[in-house]
């Protein structure tokens, strides 16, 4: 799952960088939303109300019975919901961390337990509240809440192989990752009516975090209020420019290699019919392999079919969002789609012994970013070829996607922040490119906090602490909740001996993101340096509430609990 969150900060004595990952449901008309307003208002969305909200869709069916019945069988309709609704249970042992996980139901609720046989201190459970992912196509991820912050379960269900395993990117972890934030872009693509996180946080949502389970009618057809109240038509998708039609699909079926949100916008602010590129810009490597799980839109753009037909071919040329063909009928269903353009005469001469166009020209390929999962190759190649395994050296040159129209100018801000993301991932050459574009962006808008914070990061990497401080302070002036600027400025303050100032900066970040273990440890070490062991212990214990298997925190807490408290960042 792709993330817009930028979490890299400079290493210091106090800092250890973390890496984190990053229904019978049917679409409902707003009539039903109005009918259930009392249940779905400011109060917490209880299990019974959300289950009713998902299942009682009679008002839409009164006019659209066939569509409602057909759509209720699609994966999009099942993309999210309550964890207790059609739960998937099971257990999984992770050899690298030696942790056993179990997902089980009890008293109408779903739970995740975790334990390590030889470590009695690591044993606990979390109530699973919601799920994302239908559990039939690729898999399912469960979500739990800790102090109001929403997190992903460390284990996922992978539907194609029918196995439980670690969440993507955590197969080699030696600790149980129980502090994986559920970021907005993930919820936005699997639910409807997602509520924005509380200001300054990345994963502290109002309750419920989304008001529609699955992908609702309104995600694609627009607001239904006037349709219900006065009979006005819904959004006429077919009358939109083709690029706007495609953006309705693109908002969730394009990941890109880097995504950058536009100033003062978020991807989840987009509504069908608007220009998606006013909210988020996507960039891909100029020379690269394919294979990501949600890059269908990008792959389709590379296909000869799409290039030759241009605007005549869209996602819905082959896919009806309201309908999923039965497994036994898929070959003939998609063959008919191909022959709509290529014709029966072509089919009579082109391998008449095989009616399955897809198996040859759109084979399933193992994806590089999600284990146990395959994605259909939407490049529609004349001769199928294996994707790369992701180990080749790529040209780290980014290009915008979709391609800009002739004469269109790329915003240096977008490119600068995109290259900055690569720099944070460890590409040393990207920092220089980022800095040049960001300087141009700053000339256009000197109040852009993300640009200022990124320039501060680049200056800090170069060892220019004075310039980095200047950029970070400016960033915080225009956005006091900039976690990146505050965290990194705190590192500068600590290195220059101003521990009180550094702790003040880190404390605010930690209050808004208590799952960021490294920041909590920074604060604890600051108090340790001042021999305020009680306060140091408080912050370490807070870290372990969210990340109970964090070895560095557990070691530090043991030292603080000793008769002669001491502080060391070495694991024991």
C-alpha cells in the first residue's frame, strides 16, 4: 500500500530510525444514510448499526434492484466492514520473530492474540474492529484501535494461497510489529465516507473511521442528496471527459512509484467528476519493471490496445464495475470483450484451439510488493513475458504519470517532493535533484511547509545544521504540526546541547503520534541525560503500550527499573 507520509529523520544518539509499512456489502443510496442519521451521527458506530447499514439496502433496490443484487457480489462491495462480519480466523507462527499469532472469535467479537513461548513478557491481545480487503481476490487486513489510534494487524490473510502471513515488508522482522498505522490512503481506497484523521495526526480518526462499508454508489456516481430529495440525476459518468472517467478508477487502481499530494489537499478529498491531479500527482520510474499489486492503470497505459485506441478504450471497456462473472464463465466473458475490437474473423485464425485470450496475453504474475499474491498483467502483450524480479538496477529518473499533454509544465514542487521521497528511501543521487526542484518551488511559494521541511532534510543530510534549522523553523511557522520538521529540528537541538528545546519539540510530535517509538525513546533519553528517570520511564512505558516487542525500549525500561537507574540504547 502506497503512503504519502514522510517519516525519515536524521540519526542521532537519541534516534533509531524505524521502518513501517507502510459483505453481503452493497452500495447504498443516500436515502438510507438519512434514514440512519441518528445511528450514524456523532456517536460511535456500533456493530449492529454498521451491520444494518451494510445489509439493509432496500431503498436503493426499489429502483435499482438488478444493479444492487449484481453489485453485492463484487469484491468492491466487500472491500471493508466490521471485523466481526464474516470473519476469517486462523493462526500463524513467524519463525524469524518466534511470535505466534491467532485470529479468533469470542462473544461476538474478533480478536488477535500474540505471544512468544520463551518470552512471557510478550503476550497480549487486541480487539479487531474493522477489516479492509474482500478476502477473496488478494486478501484481508484487520484493524485495531489503541487509545483511539487505528493500526493494521501485523498478519494478513492472503486469499490466493489461502494462508496467513506477515503484512507486506515485515517478513524478516525480529519483533512483533504492533504499531503499523492505518494511513488514510489505505482506508480511502477500501471504504466510503472515510473521515479525515484528527488534525496533526496520521491515524487518529473520528469514530467510525468510515461511514460506508465497501465502495458505495456515491464513490463513483456522486452525491445522491439531490437525487433522493428532488429527483435530480446522479453524476453522468459517460458525459465526463474520458480522462475524468478514468480518474474515478485511477484514484485506487494507480499507485505509481511516488505519489505527492498537492498543496493543502489530500487524495481523500477527491470526488468523482473532479480532476484527480488537482489533489495528488503520480510519478513512475522512466525505466522499470512491473508487478505491483495495484498498478493496473499504469500497465494498461503501456498496452498496444490502449495506445492504438486511445480514448476509445477505458477500464470499463472490459470491466463492468457492477458485475463479476462467475469463474466458469470468465474465459468466454473476457474473450467477448477482446473480440469486440478484434472480431470473430481474427479469432478463427488466431489459435482457434484456445478460447482463453487472457491466459496468454494477460497472465497472472507474482507481485513484488505483496507476497502470496498475483496480479493480472494489464500490459496485454502480444507475446507474454515474465516481469522482472525487482532486483535489477533502475534508472532513478521520475516521469509524471499520466503523461502530461504537450506544452504542459511540470510543477517543480511535485518533482522536488517526489525525488525527496527517493532520497528518504536511501537514493543518494535523488537528494541533489530534489534540492534543485525544491529551490524553484520555494521561489514560487515561500510558505509551503512540506517544501521547507524537505529542504531542511536535504541541508541536514549535507551537514549544514544552520541552514536546516532555518528551513525547519520556517516550516513550523507555517505548519505547527509538521512532524518531520519538529522531529529533525529536535535532533539538531539535541546535538547542540539544547536538550530542553529538543524534548519540547519531540513531545508534541509524540502526543500526536505515540506509535512512533523512536520519538518516544528520544524524549526518554533526553530526560535520562537530565537524570529525570521518572519522566524517562513514563515515556518508555508509553512507547511499549503501542510497541510492546520493541527490544530497545524493553532494555531501557529494565535499566530504569533497576536500583541504580541508567540509560543505554543497547539491547540486552
